[in-house]
């Protein structure tokens, strides 16, 4: 579970919140002015976490003086608010023993908020903040402020607090907090929206996920989520919103509540349109910096294709088939090699559910050529490699059953001979030790390989028989090709996975 504001490097699950704070203490940038674009701004949200000055944030945040943290919360109090009175009643005044924060020359509220944002990543500091009314203070600010930066900081602090499982229930039970956070989805600022999605992803992974999922159920809220995903030009916001949707898919309790309503308001169509839009930009070098976005979208569609309710919609989508078809037929696969694994897994899931497209793809030689060209790109990814062989099996089986004329048969054999080396290299590098018990995954791919090779054998036998029956002069012209065909046929017949 990650903490902090949107950033490029997200630590793994094994890293603690405190470790993340220590890793982020290199450099600090100011948040720029925000410009809006059709409701969701285009400018990049900062990819860093606002830090406290090094003189004020100790190397070990757990040793920060509690009075200092309390004084930071005091600085965030909206003047004249009810929470200000409550806070004053709970805490002594600064001159009576609470150490005041020593601030720089920038906006005091923002500086204190940024330091608290950092400190909230530490569990001891987060617990201290919770005990000293930080939620009440943040909620009061969200209710009165019109500043996007103030809103971003408030939600960012809450997002870091929510990364601590022991605090999530208390956060969720705070009066009015759920409605207030969900309401931030209707803001028009990408930095605020990014933090809101990060917060929501965190709570949907927690033990309090059901109450938050139920709060997101209204169609207008889910439609707003999908509108943001489909319209933002901000890559950080796209990343956070897709991560939120992935969390919905990953948590069974949340999936049971939100998946069907999301499908109802157009989840599948929205992400397919988004994928199609990103693929169009591949030919525009100025847009290739969005390649990370394309990777995120493909991984999410891969997740969707593994769910029965989404797969049913996806398998009937001609638009999705066309987009995957376009990627597979790209001439230079190395430029899109990082996408190929997701593409073949998605296609394998669709073919398993929607066999109607097999006949049209089985005699499309450029498409089959593209599939073979992907083999070396997924050789180290067992799931993708298995998916690829399980795509080839029904396509080749369908092809060998078609009554092809001599010209089509020649083209098919030419393709198979040209890709023989790729097939052989892949198969030789993935032989299964016969003395080791075969796993279910190994058995699955063995079936796909065996079915593919059997279909290739039938195609080659038919072509060799046809060529061997021709005149001596014509047969002599194709003798070397026939010999290569026999080598391929022999290899396929004798191969034992």
C-alpha cells in the first residue's frame, strides 16, 4: 500500500510507510499553478511528495517531538471553527508547554500541511495525529476552503493516514468523512483528484472496504469516475484512477458491490475507447511519453478479461478485437514489446469465450505472422507464452480445415517455414523435465503446443503431397522448399513436450 503524493517510483508492498518517507527526502519542488482543461486539467500533477525542510523533519520520524506535531495541527485550524474551540479545549496553549513550529517564509498553512503529509506516513506519528483531532481539522478545512492546493494537502494527509490498517476503521467512522471524500470526485483539479483516488484505493484494500464501496454506488458517482478516466490528459491522474479501478477488481467484497454497477454505466466500453485512443498515439512520437499510460490500460483490461461478467461484454466488442489486431500486426514489435504479454493474454481470454472470431483470424496471414513474431518477446513470461500457444492452436486448427486453393496453401506454408526457427527456439527452451511431475500450467501449455503442431503437420503433409504429384520440372524447382517442409514436418511429428 503506497503512501505520499503521486510520484514515479512506487515502493513495493514490503516497504514500510516510514521507509518511504526516508526515501523521499531528496529535493523538494513547489506545486505550480493549475490550469483546467474541460473539467480535468492537462498539466502534470507533481510526482513528488512535499517534504518538510530537512532541519525540521528528523531522519527517524518516530522521534519527532509530539508537541511539534501537535503545533503543526494547530497551524491548520480554520479560524472561528467549532473544531478550533474543541482543539483548544483538548490542548494547552503554546505558551503553556506546546512547542510551536518554526516556519519559513512561504505560506505557513501549506508548509505545516506538507510536513504533516510526510509525518502521516509514519504509523506512530499517524496515531498521534489521530489522537489530536487531525481528521476534524482536515474536514473543517475541506468544508470551508476553495483552494485546490489546500484540498490536495488535506486529502493527501488523509491518504497517508489510511495506509495504516489499524487506523482505517476510525477514519471511516469519522462523522461526515466518507461523504466529504467521495464528494471530492466532483472537483476539477487533477492533483486533488489524484489524491482522492489514492485515498479511495487505500480504503478499498482495507477491512473497511464495504462501507466505502457502498458510498460509491450511486450511478452519478460511478459515471463521474469513468468520465475522469476517459477524459483526463494528466498521466498521474490516469494512473491513480486506474489503480482505483484495479482495486475494485482485486477485492472480492468490493467487486460484489461495484463491478456490475460499473459495467452498467459503461466500464468496459470506456476502457476500450481509452485503449483505442492510446493506440492511435503510438504513431505520433510526440505522444509516446504516454507509453506508461498504455501499459496501465492494457494491464487493467487484462484484469477485466479474467472476470466472467466483463469477458462476456469484451468478447462481443469488435472495437477491442480491432485494437488488439492492430497491435499484433505492428511491424516493429520491439517498440511495443512491453505490451505484448497483456495483448496475448487478453486475446486468449476472448478467444476462449468468443469463438466467433476464430474463422476470420485463422486465414489472416499478417495476423498469424504477428503472433509468431511475439514468441521471443514473451519467452520469459510463462502466462503470456502459454496464452500465445493457446491462441495459435484454434487458429491453426481452423486454418488446416479450410479448403484452401494452391496459392493460399503456398502462402501458408511459406509463413510456417519462415517462422520455423522462432517456433523451434521457443519449444527447445521450454522443454519440461519428464522426471518432474507436470503442473497444471505445464499441462495447459502442452495441450496448446500439441494442438498447434498437429495442425501444422496436417498443413505440411497436404502441401508436400500436392507438390510431389506435380511434374518433374516443377518439382525440381521446389525441391529445396519441399526438403525444408519435410524437416518442419518431422520436427513437429517427433516433438515431445
